[in-house]
C-alpha cells in the first residue's frame, strides 16, 4: 500500500476478490468494449456470420468470464492461439519490419519484385518479394519476344535447391521454396537454343519470408478540411480521408479563397482540419490542426476572392497528415508538407485541460436540455448520464489520463447528439431558429439599423419556410442570420471589450498558448488606452486562434476557404 504502520514497518494487505464481486465492477466497461466491437463490424459492412474468430489482446482479456461474455454477446467464437500479453508487441514488430525506414515518408516495402535483363534478350522476371508463405512464384515475361528453345532455371543460394531447366515461354512459372524466415537468395539462369548461357545482369533475386502479410491499414477516422459550401454559406467538411479508406492515401483538391488577402496583411486564410463525421455543427468533431496562410507569408501580390488554392495532401498509415497549398495566382507554395498527426496535433495538453473539458461538457449538457424539451428520445438520457460522469471526473486537478477519458466521453456524447438531430431534424431546426431569433431580439436588435432588422426578419421567414419544406437551405439561412448578428455587434465598442475579457479568461480554449498570451497582453494595452481599432484587431485574431465551441453558435465561425 506504499505506507507503514506506527512501528515503521511496511503494510501489506491480502484481500480475497471473488468473481462474483469483480464482475459487477467491470460490467460497464466490458459492455462498452462489446458495443465498440459491434460498431466496428457494422462499419466494415459485416455481420457475426462473416467473423471467423475473436482474438483477445491485452492483460484484462486473460479473465475467462470476460472472454466468455464477449463471445456470447457477439455470437463469435474466441481464439486462444494468440498470447494476449505479447500480441501488440508482435504486431508492432511485424508492421515495423514492413516499413522502408530509409525513405523520408517511411513507405511500405513493396510486396512485388521485378528483375529485368538488358540487351537483345530483354526478359522480365516478376516475383513476390515479401510473403508469409513458405513458397513463392517467379514468373517469366517475354513481352512478345520470341525465345524459341530457350530454357531457364532457378537455384537457391542458401540450400542448393534447384528447379532444373524449364522451357522459357511467356508466363512460365517456377515455384521456389522459402526455407527460412527473412531473406531467401536465388539465382536465375537462362540458356539459349544451343544450351549456352545467356548473360543476365542482375541475376539474383531476394524473397523475404515474413511472419505475416501487412495489407493496407484502414483509416480509423474521417479527416476533413473546413470549407464554406458556397460564398456566404455555412461551414461544412470536405473530407480528404473517410473512415475505412485504405492507407496510405494521397490526393489533390482545389479550393477557392473566400476573401481577399494582400501581402503583409495580418489576416489569414485558414485550412482547419477536423477528425470525425459530424456534419452539423462541425465544431463537435475533434480538432486536428490548422495550416494558415498569412499575409506575412508572401512578399507581394494579392490572393483575390475566388483564387485557386491547390491543396496536396497525404495521410500515412501511421496517421500523419501532410498538407501543401499552391497558389498559382501569386506563384507561391505554403506548408511544404506541413505535418499533422490526427490523434495528437491540435489537441490540448491533457495535464491542464480539465477546465476545457468541463466547459465543453456543460455546454453540451445545456444543448441536451434544450433538445429534450422538444423531442422524446431515450438516447438523450443516456448521453446526459455520460456527460455528467465526464464533468464530475474532470473536476479539480485530475491526472491526464482521466481528463483524456472525460474528453472522449464528451466527444461520444456529441456523436449521439448528431444522430438524434438527424432523426428529429425538423424539431431541432425549429429550436435552432428560435434560439437565434431570441438572441437577436434580446441583444442585437437595439443596436441594429432599420434595414438590418428588416433583413433579419425576412431571413427568419425564409428559414421557417425552409423548415417546412425540409430542404437543405435552412443551415444557409441560419448562417446568414449569425452573420447579421456578428456584423452588428462587431460595431459596438462594449461588445469588443466584453468578448476580449471572456476569451482572455479561458486560456484552455487556445492551443497556441504563446500566441494567446501575446494577444492578451496587446488587448489589455488597447483597453487601457481606449484604442478600439487595435482591440478589434486583437479580438479578430483571438477568434481565429480559438477552438470553436457550442457557445459560439450565434456568431460567424471565421471560415474563409470555399469548396472548389
């Protein structure tokens, strides 16, 4: 127990623990694992009938009642062939051996090999360069060339095995034995019609017998860039990688600049990456990171609205994401392979993020209460329980692992809310509209010009019609209303001061703490000297730096990249 009795002797306790006592304690976690397995099977488009066996990995799976319950609930037999204590290490070593670590991108070693001769007898031999099997094929390709009377032979340089001479015709196959793990060396001989040797350079083939084959790894999450669906539209995700896509994956997308950016300006174009598949609001997904093109990043010229932004991306099988953006109109490239990590880059320091998790959890809980007043869905009670646990666990100064777990619970709750929203879309859209109308009437209308109030009221009428029709334009109208709110309040000095104070009091919402502190210092100086223009610049920069939250729904999210 790491403590001593009154005589200074170390204390030891021997507490019998029965299965009857342990099973109820772990029941919740076991069923969480079972539900996760079910979702994985469904996402893969399979059923229990398609699963041959369950492989148990990790120390807890040595507990037999756990294995029995998992197999019974999933209706799939279990396997005891794999040691749960070494399975992860074995898999990691197999994967590591399959990587070519000499390349900058750490790409996979090719499973295919080819040996080509030169000169008048241009012959190609294709073979499997890496396989877990104990045999491999070497196939002759003549490409239309006639080698009448030619033979070929393959010899093992390790064991002395020989295939003997075989006729050299297009598609001829020789099966070679792989006598040992790792590299197996072979030499290929070719003989002409008179039995004379034909010079091959090179003539040596190396085939590696691996412990297991490593196929393409499927992406565990979807990764998308935040863009506007149209000019003045709403933020949506343009997915670069979808969950289940084989990795590595690379490609190119063309986006458009949503606003002008001159060289030297403090503004920026923001390529924000999110992990997840929640479509509304996209800020419910996990932030991954951001590639920012600032006016300070290029010496001259202007990126005009609508200018092409050619984004090259790659996601490796280890989860790294590389971005590079070419802007042909100014002849510049940004990012140069800027690297993100889908489960690390953009995340907060869990050792100091408990306040962030609490705020996010409380805001999500408030959303549940509002939705619960309009729809009847049992999932809301389950989510409320999950969130309450996440909030309570993140109170005080919990350890980083607890904070991370609480944050995962909040993200899981948001995914459930997205499903509830989809099933009760009309009712929840009405709630969203009522909320923003109430905000305008209580906080914005007194400061609006008559034309602005009339324009907002017309948008409300149009949005209500959109709800009745059930079309996809509702979010576009809602975003326009948020824009009106922000545009009017942005002119108010008191709003700038209040927003600055609010953001300065929540450092946990800013991943770049150095930049955050610089902006807070500049903002405090602007408030003290009553320099509103400078304060407006600071608040704008803080808005762009801050991770979006549920409390931002009444304001414009600073998205300025358009879908191409």
